[in-house]
């Protein structure tokens, strides 16, 4: 498994993920993006220095996405997000890909902190993040709306000094 930069050829796979309601609900986002909109977003953000998008690549197959969002060079922090394709779940890819994304944030982008938001009911994800070294920094009550209801979310973070890869 490796992570590599997202390329235009990956957009059909991203399109499939972004149109899966259950997947996008985990990101607290609306599903059903049009392919045209996705292409426009790609063009708009391909040179954006406040975010990085990586493909989880398993033997040349698209297995998911790791994203570093809201890269803040002043405060040296960034949000991380991940989606593993359903055909590749249960293989330990989420933890490995997250570690590679975090390593990139700390060692290439010189970030001091990486943080994320996770639904309090997504215990599988919380467990993975805790194994990596993320600390629970708080609970945001009814902060995100997805699937017709408001969800509580944990804010979790890891500092450079806490990351042991």
C-alpha cells in the first residue's frame, strides 16, 4: 500500500465514493455530487496550497482517499480525512494510510498538529485514531447534520511529538 497524489484519472473513483450516502455521512457531507462539479472542484483545487489529496493505492488499484485540509502555515496545523473503499475495508488500510498522511503532514509540510472530526458513534474509527496516537480533545454537541439528524462529534488531535510511526 502506498499513498500518491490524486490525479484526474482518479476522479471516477472519487465520484463513486462521493455519491455513497453512507460514506459521505461519515464525513458529515451531502452525497450526490455531479461529475461535472467534481471536475470543476478538481481544477479549482489542484494547485491549492491549503490542501493535499492522496489516493490509497494497493497494487495499482484505487482503495480510498486521504486528505489534508485547511493547511495552516501560520499555526502549523491541518485537518485529516480518510475514506477507504468498501472493497478494501477490514485490511488495516485505514490505519496505515492515516499514518502515511500524518507523516507527510509532519515531515513534508512541517505541521505541528494534525486534527480530525469523528462521529462519536463511529467507534471503529475512534479506535483506529486512538491506536495511532490521537487524543480526544473534546465533544462538539450536535455539531454536524447528516442523514436527517444532528450528530455529536469528537475533535481529536495528535502533536508531532506524540506521533510514533
